[in-house]
C-alpha cells in the first residue's frame, strides 16, 4: 500500500484544511475548516476555520490504535468537542453566524473492507482494477453552491469582470446559506451542535478489486470552465481521479494552481476564491494484499 498526501495553503491567512494521519489505526482523512461570519481569533491569531479543522484532526489522531468503535462515533465525538471548545472561547453557539465549521471525509482501512464517514463537500472516490470509478460520497454543499455560482455567472454575463465586484454581488446569498447548515433545506457540516449528527453520512465498501482511494477537500475539485464547451463535458470526479492516478497528486495540484493563476478574477472558472486551500490523500493498494505497508 502506498499513501501520498498534500496540503497547500490558498489565498487565506491560514491553511484551514487539515490532514488526518493515523497509520497505526489505519485512519486517514481530510478536513476543510470554514471561518465564521463574525471574526474570531485564537491565541495565536488562528481563524475559527483553522481551529475547527485542527481540533477534528487531533481528535482522530489521538484515538487508540486498537479502537473498535466505528468512524461515525468518532465523528460525533469530534463534533461535540468542537461545540465545547467554541463555548469555552465565548462563542454564542445559538448564532450560526458565529460558529466555526468544517467539512470532513475520513476512512479506516480494514483487511477486507473500507469504512468511511463524511460531512460537507469533502469527497472520497474509489478506483478499481478494471478501470471503473466509484464516487463513495455526495457533495452535500453542491446544490447550495450552485445557487450562489449562478449569481456569480449572471454578474459575468452582465459585464462584471472583477472578483471583488462579483463577491459583493454573491455575498448576501452566502450569508443566507449559513442559516441552512444541518437542516433538510441546507447542507451537512461539523458545527459543534447536536443536530450535526443527524446529517453525517457513514458506510463501508469491500476491498474486492479496489486499486486506489482518493480523498480531497473542495480546493482540489476538478475545475469546470464556463461556459462549457462540447469537449469539456464529463464527470468531474472521474476526471479528477484519472488525472491523479496518471500523474500523481502533486502534479495534479501544480496543474490546478497554474490554471488558477491564469484566471485571477475567477471568470473562466467561476469560484469564490482565486485559490482555495488544497488537501488530498491518494492511496494505492497492492493486488490481493491485506498488508499495511
């Protein structure tokens, strides 16, 4: 088994992503923290998003190697710890605008199966030895994000060509979206409140024919140009995995960064940040092997 990981800071002051790396327990994951709308700074100037992702990372990495409880239980515990930390820091947890939040996708590798848990828009994608691809998770934020991106694209059509102006146009919708976290009308996310537990997704797959697993935060999503051309159609998750499998995680990230640098105003590839934090884990399995090497 070979495992590679990266975490690259975007344009923000802090890298709000984190890598969960616990090989003794065979637990790996990616976390994407999000800063609250009302600014908060930790003792070293950390943003709420940074504090959230690091807390979740520590929780998983401190688990005993022989822990037998499932990943969903660990995720619920991490969410409760997040709530405790926010309250200890003076955050009014009854106000969603103040909450530190995080998306996450984590796996635990067993001899015969893979266990996973997910919230938000972190993704797990599987590659099989016959070349087929299976997306294990659902982007829980995509439908909300698409509504906001539609406003962004409309601004471009109306002649706005600076990221700053487009951001001002879409900002009210983004603020509204925060109120929908962990509701049936919204999206799932770690936010320290008990209702987050209702929206975690959890499951397992067997390892028959499994060649690789890719875990990513949304900063590594395959870029979708706009407007789409006929030769630019296809499943973005499949494009992402195939490029990583062919070229490696580091090379893919370098290619994506170059593309973003060529589109600083986020016009050709509509997005809310010129370059988001980028975190990924790429795992390849030896054929017919249970060894953790």
